[in-house]
C-alpha cells in the first residue's frame, strides 16, 4: 500500500491507497516544529482505527510547499513506513510531463501534481484551478505539458486581510450571498469577497484561454470549489481529490520506470 502526503500551507493530508483506491485519509495543521515521532504517534493510531498497520505501507510519496516541514515528513517515512519516500520536485522523480516555464525548479509541487492528475482524467488543453491558501490557475496543453499559470490570494486570506486592515470590520465566514448589494457591514463584506472572487475566476479563465489561443477544459479542486460552482458555469469538472490522485499517478509512473 501507498502512503501519499500532501503538505500544504494550511494542512498536511495523509492518505493510504491500495492501488488507486483510497482506504484512509487524515489531516492535521501544518506545523514546521512537529517532529517525525509526533507525526507517527498521531498517524499510526488513526491508521489502527481503520485496521491499517504501518508495516503494510510499501511506499511513500510527498508533495510539499513548506520546505521547513519537509525534513520531518521524510524522516517519518524513513523511520516508520519502510524507507525513503519519493519527493515531488526532486531530480530523481519522473513526472511524465514537460515543465515549459522559465524557472522549472520554482514550480510548487502541488501545482504539478494537480496538472498531472487533471490531464490524466480529462485530457488537454486544461486550466486547473485550486482553491487553497492561494488560488492557483495552471495551464496544461493538449500533449500534457505544463505551461505555468497565475496566482491570486485565497479567499480566506482576502477576508483575513479585510478583518486585520479595517479597525471596524468584523471577522466573517465565506458564503454565497443572494445579493451583491449588502445592506449591512457583514453581508457587504461577504458579497464583495464572494462575488468579486467569482468575477476574478471568470475573468482570468477567459483571459488565459484567449492568450493560449484554444478552447480549454476547466477543472476545479480544493475545499471551496463546490461553493463557487454554485455561482458560475465556468467549471467543466470539480474534483476535490485531484492532488492525491496526482500523487498516486506520479508514484505509479516512477514504479513502472
């Protein structure tokens, strides 16, 4: 079985796969101070609740956008799960795609993983939108090559910035409002952020497709993707498991090499 680890800016997700079937998934807050032993105490107990043993893991793969946390995640795999993991972005890990940008070494592992998973499922050309700490837009051509993309602050960061920057502005939740014109402070904040984000998504997708010069399939992932799916028809597909599917596919490609 495979242990796939997605180390994001906000959370670390651990999923166990038997082939391409997920049989367990757990998450914890990203913390660069957490040691390999602390991860193990937490994760092994959760696995046991699913009748899974650490000894059943035969391989590990990690995608990380937090360099400070990577050492202990690698150490976790080496000490408790049978050996050194594959780490997306390292030279020995084959992606099976060309990264056609100016500085390939600077691309976040999560962006590449999502692109690979989306292309495998839906073909290309593609725009892959990931609603995470940042909202990212990735471009993949019809041959599966990665062409870069665009970043924007995640919607929760935008709300946090309003709260921290405005002395009289409260902290509010992300939600779809029935109207764009808010009649009080909280609905006005929610409407501006939500519908402003919808406008950004639609505008960037249109501009990316026009610049690329082809009709493109749009795939959305991340926890907030369904929330925006309610308000726009720009998404062709929504898949909340895209990152983990990409990790499984990269592991498969390297095992077969």
